[in-house]
């Protein structure tokens, strides 16, 4: 399939320069990805949860002239090796030499940011992940995240291919994943039982939901050797709960500009609370408390605050631009108390504020809409017990609805869009501070 599709891309006239893919997980998605590299066509993965406006931005910013799938503005052009194929007239956009993929991430604003990556960048990460996990004997990987997300695309699919592991990428709904924020942990556990993977990749919110179900008596998945967790900071308490529930969870860290994974905890090289040791393909240093990463072509200032401990484990402490300075002059990365708030089972999402104020406050999304205030308050107190006084939550309030990509209050991987949350809730939160 890959060879035939690559040859078909080379034959098409006018020859495509930049092709998008807007399809569910499956063998077709993977074939398109590899065939585009073979044919020298720049690929733009479009997540199915992107809004029409986000898709339109990605189309125009990349100079996309063809698409596997259907979108307004594209004319259906039949199919290509049985796959839906569309075209549009588009002026070329200047891209970096060697660009093979443009990954659009829904970051801190509603407009996706495009990151241009070379093929070798992506495969270097995949080789590193495959090598670092080789001793675990992983022979089956199940894709639980959209392949349009670089984390699953590179650290899941590519790394599994290099390791000679079987890769399963069923439609996302079969794994309990719905859109950018919906997740059914029971459906996910059923998929784990059916496919019996040795490894999966999860976002923190997915891990939290699965742990809650397992602690409620659901049957533990027996096949897993590695549950890699990334996308946002994870509390050591949640990692401990996950392992006690039968999920071998290990936190990692990465960013799109580095083609995904930079560091990862692993069995035998594990320090909960850290993001693990850097993988072999990267160098990491700390400059003015900021994490800098090099993959051989100069140093990238990540914008993330952190430190390397005496044994080489990387600790990620939050985004530089998010740091709060309280009226007592103490610096607090809100990701820190937020991760502690999420360590229990009562709170699904949290956003912490307190710039220039004597105490912090939290906007909280309960794990269950009917959860009693007393249950949430108990979890806030438990989090405060693990925090120093200046980073504790003084007051909290319930959010009206979950933070999702659809309402603009969260990114695709669950990170809070703080400016948007403050714009929506700021007046009420001001009354708490």
C-alpha cells in the first residue's frame, strides 16, 4: 500500500506540494504518512477535533494544495488508491529546506501554531524511543491518541515500526476517545483487553480517568509493560495511584519543535516527579532556570522552567510565561499546584491564579458534576498538605463546564488556556483573591 500510494502521489498532476490528511486512526493514515515521505510531499496532519476555523488556518498557513479527506474549499478529485482525494489551487508558501511534515498544535491561543519538521528529526526521536525501551520487550503497541498528534505519530507508530512491534491503530471511538476532550475509560479498558498491548501513550486526564475506574473495581489490564504519560505535568501521587491500580505509568516530556519526546522515565531509570532522563538523541541544559534542548543543530530555548538533578533526571516546573509572583514576592508555576490538585479522584481539571495577590485560588472542574463540595474541599486540603504555604490554594470555585478545545479553554492535550479561562471567569475569580 505504501509503495503504491507513494508512486500514485508522484504521478498525480499537478504534482502535490503539501498534502493534508483528515482521517481517523487506521492503516490508511499510516500509509499516507509514509507514502508522502517516499514521494517528497510535505504532510500536514489535521486532528479531527480541530474546528473549521483551525483547519482553515492550517490549510492557508501551509499552502496546502491537496487533501486526503474532505474540507470546504477543496474540490473532490476522486480517490487515490482508494482513499478520498481533494485538490485546491494554492500559492506556494515558503517552507524550511527539508520540511517533511508540518504539525499544527493548538497551543495557548485558538490559532494553531505550525511547526516544520524534517523526516530525519522525526525518525531520530523514534530511534531513541525504540532503543530506550528495547529491554522491555515491547511487541505490541496500541494507539490511543490520534495519529495526527506528533506524540503518537512518532513515539508510538514510528518507534513501534523500528522496534519490530505490532502496531494497532483502530478507530479512536473504539478506544473511548471522542473529539479533543471526550474520553470513555470503560471503552478504553475494553480496547486494552481486546488488543492486549504491551505499550500505550496517555495524556494525564486519560490516566486519571482510568485510575478512577480501576480503583472502583474494574479489571486490571494484564498485558501492559509501559504506559507513557505526557502532554502536561503529572503529580507523583497520581503516578503512584496508577501503579498501585496496575498501570505501569511513567512520565515523559517533549515538545513539537523537537519532534516530540525529549525525556522519559522508564523501569530501572525512574524518578517520579521528574520527566525522566533525556533520550540519547538530545542534549539538555539549564540556562537561567529555563530548559534548553539541542538535537545537534543549535540550542532551543523551550520556554519551560526546570532543572537537572544530580542523577541527570529532568524536572519540568512550568512555563516561564505562566509564573505567578504573589504579593509576598514568591514565584509559583501554577502547573505545580494544579498537578497536586489532580492527584486525587474528585477533581478532573484545575486552573490556578494569584498574580500579585497574597494567596492562590483555583477554578475546578469536578470529576463528577454531582460531586459534593466537601469531597472537593478534602482533595484541595490533601494537595495543600503536599505544598509549601506560598503555593497552597486559599480559595476555590467550580467551573461552569469542563475546559475543552471546543470551548477554547484547553489545548488538544488538555493544557489549560489560561488567558481564555481568565477572560471567562476573571471577574468571579477576582472575588476569591
